[in-house]
């Protein structure tokens, strides 16, 4: 490929009540509100030098808009458009000005039918990394990754690795060596984009980076203090896969947010992807904890780039159920 | 009362395989082995200036010997003996020399039938608090408390408060104001001795103090690295009750160990015990996590101070089952 | 002695500008403001169940009022009054109502001329230990200790140990075994009251307890973010003596505040006080850092319980200068 | 440029006593010893999947060998050789087998006369990231960066940015906008290579990444416990520049090692380098601490790639002295 995708850079999700969501994301989790109007709240982490990494959009219909990837140059957008068209995949241009604070953007559906967005420019914002007086809740630093359920992980894997230039850091394989889940990255962490076998395409979660493990524990305490104990779905725990210290939350509309600290540098082209057996109890939670059923079964719908309607999903190709052997 | 009980100071438990237990307590959890022979291992925390706080005793019959409380003076032992005898409770003297590293000790059965030990003297040991190069695993600092299931918590509460001079920091009450569980202390932390409603008397767990929350997280990682993932029964989490950051483990023989950091100062006589409703979801785990069934249902037997046989237990007086409303 | 002193419980200091001090103590350090009027601000830590542990009193004349100790019972006050009078030491009663939120109080001057206060009752306040959403800055939990420069440490030591019933946890001695500094406690931590050799009586610092080491580091970050970098006088570091992780600050009027986490349990009557050589480089800072001259040379004046004027000081009996051998 | 430098990957330093150095690096700091012979010790961090990132080479003559950068492909080495030759800079090939565990390597002197090494292949080693039972001391994760004193920072800056393809994350400028120091990266952290104005080329320090801030504090404790208190030269503290939590040590031969946690993601081409004024007190230490003279004045010599002799140094072009205005 001759285009340069930098990293996952933003997500846009429909929410039913902006104030209720603001209370969760800003007051409890500690996101910074860059700007808002009566239809949107634009949020960023303390480290981010750009306008936002998460947009809450008021709507009666829940769902996830195209996942936003940042590219290096404007011309990368044209090359990406040509590439997606050459594959017969749906594309759509959003000219500069049509989305607040973002430059020209290309929206596409990928081989899994998942909506992706590519853009090069976003308005800047004051980077608050050293405004420690403003740190609250989980002390969110930046967007880290998205994780999506797709029916055919190997197809998604091949497309992202071979066509879009991602690298694989870790993956889960079945006994007969089928890829059941994969962690793929453009930036030099464990992932920008993960795929797991499941009915899809649907969004499993959006991950945000924290500065240290105690920020995550403090966030649990703050959530409980504010009456958000029910929002904690899983964790805190250590992922075997990625080695991250994690916490999974469900926002007021049910979207799953991962708070995440601890992965590792993946700069080296000769780093060999780490293989995990699907039945290794330390894969999901290094400490052996069982994830709740909801974590396996509940995901969020994507919206079509043209119609805005929920994208039709397909059944998972491999066994989808939660492995019984996880202790 | 005119005797002065200082604090919970040691526990002696029968284990089936000393080497297997050593691997768990010393190599994984980071206890210091003061001394051992082919029948015993004597363990202490890094902060402790005394010979041990936990004795592992080789035996085919599992069970917990009298829970050891330290008193201020030798004469306190005589006063305690007179007191227990006056109540018609069984007492037994173990003269100095009959237990390794411990002075003259009084063994008794209390109102719940629970075996207690009182002693004033224990051999000293090098305090390793500032030997950070020896810190391993959970960096165990010291014994903190014991928690026991008893059939009649109010009876145990009255005895410890009114007769033995303990104070109550927190308690759980039913809707009709019966005490379902109580946290009682002589030293100025949340507890030396906790009671919870259940078939008993039986030991629920022994708690050990850690220096900071990250030591607890690191311990989970070390346990998983060494293949002890299955030992983690519950946590890490925050207790509503006590405010401690906690982790519950099961040792190779099934004894429950709590790792614990964070309570608060209870020096003030006018501190009002904190009341928790039995159905407050934040009581058990501030963050709302559900404890596993095993944590509610499985406890360890006490041994009779005379016969060494398992002490007969009685059914709990109040509803014993795990509250269904805990989320 | 037949009175029961519980712990150091409050300090009252004159400040020149209430708003400037509020900004430092509340906004930067995270103290809770219980109440204020145009002459006072009453501050407490998140763990405290009583009205305040620090009072800022507006005054053009800087200085420290009698250091406030809490006793177990009202009658302890009478016994203390009789004791101080029997020693020919100045006493003064402040009847209930004469000090806001505090019951009847006894003010005295001790053998070093240092003003002390004893009281039994203080109004309650909501304990915010589990209101993690309110945690800010250093997450101050509670008052921990006071440290005072006195000209004759051994005289002060004897008085507090033999007459007031304190115990010694650690002390610094000269080559010829003179006590140069001492850490004394009533509650079961390392100290309520420390003395160090110096021109006095004068206050060296007031120490406050933090929940964990990262709260201390975060506080440095917050102070720097808010332009209070100059307030950091020494640390963060580890004390050899007490084993605490520490930070020394100077408030806007120059009073020294220690943030403190990590000491150990001192419940046992047979705990042997730890002796440090004055020339042990790990005594002051376990890691070997040198303390700045200001830390050794600058202290705050006490105010006479009758006149409110600065108490006359005497030269230190032992060599007072900062040891040159500290690296 | 049409070559792809990945990241700083290793340093090779002469030491006078291998066992003395092993005690410091392995026992105190927690490096993993991959291999050793009577002339070398090969060390790596817990995260590293390659044979080593630090080589200790026994020699009576102290000094630093060419700083080792990893490149993406073997052919990048040929392109780099051609480039350096085209600039009239000294180059030297070390064929595979001539250095243990490393493939073919190109050694060069850059525009500052600093010796650099480029290589593509290194033997693998077991990655111990999830062997938490082996974590010791500072829990070193990986090599992070090197910092060098050069007489003309702007010349070095131009060469690394314009010719070698590095990006600048932050820099320090004088009042008249001369670059006094610069932080340059190829991988997506704050730096692989930093330059500061000084007599040079000489090595200022090698930086290693830690997993979290408490690992750094624990390392101070371990160093003190083992008698290495004198090795702590500066910190712990927060850098304004880079936002990292840092500690500077001097190894037994005087080489400076930085332990480092906390920078940020620098993936975005539109990230604007952060400018710091030379006289901003928060630049060096965000909290305002003054660095000791030794930190400014003492550096280590580089060795010529041909002769192995110390490289001749030049005086700094800009004022070199430690700014007096740093508080």
C-alpha cells in the first residue's frame, strides 16, 4: 500500500441524553469537554493535542458511526479512496466543513461491512497533559484502540494486514489454527484495531489510555462514589493478551468503554505476533477471572455511511460462545 | 475488664504438605521464613519484630488452632484465666517452652466455642521493613485480623465488646436491626477480630497488611506467573466496609487469606460505629462486584484446645445465605 | 499518670491572608473546608469524623497556638490540669463555647515552654473517606503528627514519656548517647509528637497522612501545575526514620507542612525504640538526599497561652547545625 | 532519506569490574542477564524480545562504544553506508559474527563526531514481560533513549531531522531562539536521541523504561537497602520536558542511567514540537527542584569506531553552564 494510516483517532456514537452522558464521561471518567452544542459533545483526553477523540451525538437511534483513522497526508485520502473503490467497497466523501473540527474525510465500508473513516486534519486543542490540577476520575489520556466483533476474523485480518498495512501484535487461535481474535496496530502499541469472532460487524468496545494503574483503581472508587457502580462490567484485571491492566465499563447507553494501561512497544518489524490458545485461561484475564456473559454477548451496532441505518450483521463463522473452560 | 489485650498476633494452621505451602506463602506471597523444622514453618511479615505471625504445622488433619492474641503483661494472662473460668469457659495453660518461640500461653474457648490463645512474650526477630531488597510478591507487612463465622454474632459481639474490651468500628445489620456481622478491634485499625453470621465457629479468613495498593496488584501478577491463578478467589476490589483494597486467596489447603491495604485510624473513643444495611450493594464490594459462592459458603474448622479434634458447629441464627440482591 | 491522651488532634495557626491560604490548602492540597467566617477557615482531612484538624486564623502576627491533643474523657482534663499545676506549669481553661466547635479545653505550657491544648469534645463532621469524587490534590486523610524544635530534647522526652505516658518509636542519638531527636506517640503510629534539637520551643512542621505514595507524587504535579512549585521544600523521599514516604511544603506564610504516608504499627509495649546515629546518612533520607538548609534552620514561633505573644526561645543544648556528613 | 531507522536499540559500555557492575545492574536495578563470559555481560529488560540492550564490556579504559540503532531491513544498512560516505563521514563495517548476537553492523561517526551503529538483526531472547515472579528492583522494561552532549546542538538537530528522518518532540531554546537542547525520536515516544548543549560529543545518559511510577520509588528503596544510596544523583522528580517521572543514577563506573516512566504518544506528523525557554524553572524539573552540578558537568567519553580511543571533544557553542535561575 502507498498510503500511511497513522492511528485510530476518534469515534462518534449516538447517545440518547447528552447531559446524562456528560455526567458519566466528564464528571466521572475525567474526559475533557472541548466544546458542545445542543446536538453534540466533543471530548478529548488530557494528552490529546487535537479537538476530540470521542463525539457524543444526540439521537434517538443508538449506534456507532464510522471509526475514525488519522492519515499522514491529504493525498493518502485520495489513495485510500482509489483503493477502496478498486475493491468494489462503498466510499463516500465528506468535504471539509461538513463535520465540525475535522477536515475532508473519506467514509468507507470495509470487507467486514464495518464503517471506517479516514481523515488527515483536525482542529487543535490545548494539550492538558501538565495541567494536573484538572485531572479527575480516570485521568483519561487518549484514545487507544477499538475492538470489533466480525463474523470472519481471518478475512478482516488479511484485509487489515495485507491491504491496509497493519501489523499483528497478538492473536488467539483455535486448536486447528484458525484465527479467533487478532490485535492489529499501526501506531507502536499493541493495537489500534482488534477483531474478535462474533456476530457482526458490531463494536465491542472503545479503549482509552490511562497514565498508571492507580488511576484505574481510583476511577472505580469515583464511579462507586457517584453511584455508577453498576457501570463496572469487568475488572479491574490484567489481560494476558496485551499485558494491560484493564477495566470495562458500560456507559449510560450501554456502549462499552475500556480503560487501559500497560501495553508495550511494538516498533520492531521482526517482533513475532504472540499466539494464545483459545483455551488458555490466562489469555482473557491473566489472573484467571471469568468474564461475565454480557461481555461476550453484548455489542453495539454500526451505522451505514449512507443511510445511517443499522448495518446488517452475519453470524460468526467460528464458535462464538464464551469458552466454558475459562475459570 | 482489668486486662489489656493488644492485638491479634498469630495463627497456627495445620497443613498437609509443608513444601507446597512454603512455595505459596514464601515464594509467591513474600512471607519471611523465620525458622522451620520438619513439622513447622514459622512465617512473619516484613514489618514484624517478633518471631512469627503464622505457623504452618504439618498434619493430616486440617484445622485451625487457637487464634493468638498478644496481651500487654504476663499478669494479664492470669486475669484472663480467672475471667474465663468465672464464666465457666474451658481454659488450658501451655507453659513457656511448650510452644516454640512463645512464652506462657493461655488457651480458652470463648462464648461461641471458638478457641483463643493469649500470650505476652514471643521471641524477637530482625525487622526487615527497610530491607527492600528482600521484598517479594505481595510484600506482606504484618498480620492484620481474623474473620470468623459464628452462629450468633450478637452473642460474640457482646462478649468481645463488654467482656474483653474490644471496640466496634463497623457492623452490618438486618432490616430489623440484628447484627449480622461486626468488625471489632483492640489495636487502632478497623479490626483484629471480625464476626459474620454463619455456621460456626469456623475460620473465614486471616488478613495480612500490605504496604500499598500496587503491591496487591503485583501479587496477582506474581501468582498468575507462578501458576497460582486458581488461588485468587475474589478481588482485587474495594470493601465498602473498612474501605480496604482487598484480595482473597485460597492457600494450597483451602485456607482463605486476605491481602489488605487501606483502612483508617480508630483511636477515638467517640468514633461512632458505621452501620451498613445487609442489602447495601456497596457494603461487600464498594464497586458492586459480586462475591463468589465459595466465599460465602466455605470456611475452615477450628480445633479443640484439649482434644485437637474439630470443634462441633451450630447453624447460623440469622439467614446465612449469600444475599441475592448483591449485584 | 491516670489520664488518657488519645492523639494529636488539631493545630491552630495565624495566617495573613485567608483566601491565599485557602487556595493552597483547599485547592492545591485537597483539604476539606468544613466551615469558615471572615476570621477563620476550619479544615479537615477526608477520613476525619470531627469538625477540623487545622484552623487558619486571620492575624497580622504569625505564630502557632497551643497544639491540640484529644483526651478520652472530660475528667482527663481535670486530672491534666491538676498535674500541670502540681508541676508549677502555667494552665488556663477555655470554657465550652469560647472556641468554635470545640468543648472545654485546657491550655498549658509544658517543660519546654511549648503551648499545648487538651480537649475531649469536638463537633462531628461528615466523614468523606468514601466520597472519592471529592478527592483532590494530595487527598489529605487526617492529621498525623507535629514536630517541634526544643532546646533540650532529653528534658522534653522525659516529660512526655514519664509524665504524659507517651511511648518512643525511634530516636536519634549522638556518639555519646545523648538524645538529639525523638519520635513519640500515643496513638499506634510512629508519632504524634516529635522533638528535634534546636532553638525553641518552635514548631518545625505539622504532618498529614496520605492514602498512598502516588497521592504524594500527584500532589507535586498539582502544586507545579498551579504555580506552587516554590512551595516544595524537600522531597519526595523516604525517611529512614519512620520509613515514611514524605514531602515537605511551605505554605504561603512559611509554615511547614509534611505530607506523609507509610509508617508502621506501634501497638506493642515490647517494641524496642529504634536508635539512629546522628551521622547515619540514611536516617534523614533513606535514599541519601541532603535536606536543604532552610529545612534545618527555619521554624515557626509559638504563641503564649495568656498573652498571645511569641514565646521566648532558648538556644539548643546540643550542636544544632545541619550535620555536614549528610550526603 | 530512503532508509528506515526503527529506534535506539543498544549501548555498549566499557566497565572496570564485571561483577561489581552485575551487582548494580542485575541485583539492584533488575536487569535480566541474558548471557555473559569473562569479558562481557549482556543485559536486557523484561519486555525485550531481543538478546540485549546493554552490553558491559570489561576494559581498563572507560568509554562508550557506538550507540546502536536498529533499522528495518538489511538493505537500509547499505543505504546508510552510502549516505554517510556521501557526506564524507567515517564508516566501518562489522560483519555478522564479529559482534556476539548481532548481525552485520555499520559503524559511523556523525556530524558531531559521535559514534553510531546501525544493525538490523539481533538474536532473540525469551520475553519475560509476564514473568512477574522475576521482577526485581526497578523492573526495567526496555531501553528508551540516549542523551548526548554536543557542542553544536543545531547542527546535530539538522542532521538527525533532515538527513536521518527523526522528528522533534520538544526542545529548549535560548532567548534569541537558538536550540539549546532537543528531544528527537524515530519510535513513537518522546525520544530515542536527545542532544544538549555541552562539551562533546559525550554521553550524558542512557534511559530505560519502567512499567509505572511506584517501580521507580521501589528502586530507590532497594538501592538504599543494598548500600547504593550514593548512586542516586537526581530525583525522583517529574520532567517538565517530556512529562516523565525520572530518576538519575550513576553506575559503579560513573555512567549515568535514567529510569524513566511516563512520556506520551508522538505518532502524529502534525504534532508541533513543544518549545521550552531555557529559563523556565519547570523545564528541567516540573516541580522546581534544582539539579546537582554533577548532572550538568559530568558526562562519559565516546570511543572512536576505528581506534577505540576517546574521541576528541569541542567546547559548547552556546553558554554551557547550569542556568543560575533554576530554583
